[in-house]
C-alpha cells in the first residue's frame, strides 16, 4: 500500500501523463476501498457516493473533528463545575465524575 497516500492529499490531477494518471487512479481505488470497507452500514450509505478518497477523508475529518471538539468542551465544562465534597470518599467522587 505504499505510495497511495497521494489519493488522500490530492484531488484527481487535471493535466498529467498516462503513467501519473494510472498511479493516481490506483491510489484512489485502494484508499477509497480501504475507507469504505471499514465503515458501518449507516456510514457506508453516506460515503459510498463519493468518487474520490480525498473527498471522503476530508468530509470525515470535518465531521468528526468538530464532534470531538464538542465533546471536549462538554468534558471541560463538567470539570469546571465539579466540586469536591468533604463528606464523601474521594474515590467515590471521582468515580461519580467519570460516569456518563
């Protein structure tokens, strides 16, 4: 699989010779298949219409990095509101904090 990362970093080349185009098409096919084959059925329905691996990759990065940032803000917000209580055991309080 070496040499296929170009399909995740570059869109389909516009002006290239036949050898470069063939290499990009192979890289795109390998990357796209690898990504698609690891998705759940729900995500497969969303991403199977994309023809380029780069499109899938960029879309997933945008979606899931934004979701992770939202989760991190929620966790940090909980941390700021959390207060220790002298009446309870420390371990019990920490376990309570970590429960979803």
